[in-house]
C-alpha cells in the first residue's frame, strides 16, 4: 500500500469512528462535536478524491453551519428547561 492509500484508510476509519461516537454518545455536546468532526473527515476525503466542490460544501455546511445551528438549539433548549424549573 502506498502512503496515500494508508492516509485515505486512516481518514475513513476516523470517519467511521466519529459516526459510531454520534450513535453511542450520551451528551448532546459530544454528539454535536462528533458530527462536526465527522464532516471534516468526510470533506478531506472528498478533496483527496478530486471533488473540491463537494468537499467545500461539506466543510462549510456540514462542519460549519449544521454544528453552529445545533449548538444554538442546544443552548436555547437548555435555557427553556431552566425557565420551566
């Protein structure tokens, strides 16, 4: 195996591990962080496979926008729960 193939394999394993972490994590902040990190790994894989538009879109929307929206929703929902109690 060439070093490039090993690097791609490592990225794919990291992506799979973050996906499993999303499914098994108990805390919402860990889930949000794992989703963002998984999106970064997937974007790098897209760039390696010569799909720069898909990589850029995944990086900006998947890792950036979705993670920020989840964090905002989590903070708003925590405030709503605190106000009820």
